[in-house]
């Protein structure tokens, strides 16, 4: 099963505010795309958003909604790597009949 998760965090400036935008693209891909683009070119990235339309962040409890966004090259100020999430899967034979629902 392929689980899609954020791989990079881009810090962007919109107006006078800084925003953290999470994307499923690696740092190397973002850097390569930025180098080949001109100064005012818009770059397309899949970004993580919430149900209400605001940017998703790791500590919010909302599920990720992936959407494609055009982000201008000059508003991207920093790129940070997001570590792969640690997930524990329980493969035991317990059928959990004793757990009340």
C-alpha cells in the first residue's frame, strides 16, 4: 500500500506573512525545478491542505487533502526536509473480540 505523506516543507512569503507549506515532492526535486525556472515563473506542486482550505500542518488533527498549487519561484524562501513518519503496524492474530465498540 502506497501512503502519501509530506516529504518537504517550503517556507513561502505571501504579502508580509510567512507560511509553511507541506508538499509530497523531495527537496532535490524542488531545488532542481527552482534552478531551471526563470525568476517570475510559477511552479506546480502538490500541497497539503485542510478541509477548511487553510494550509495543513503536522499537529492539526485534520486529514490531508492534496491539491495542486502554483507557487511563484521568488516567494519560496527555504526548503526543509520532513522526516518519514514512524508507523507501527500490528500483525498479531488477535481478533479483538474483547474490545468494546
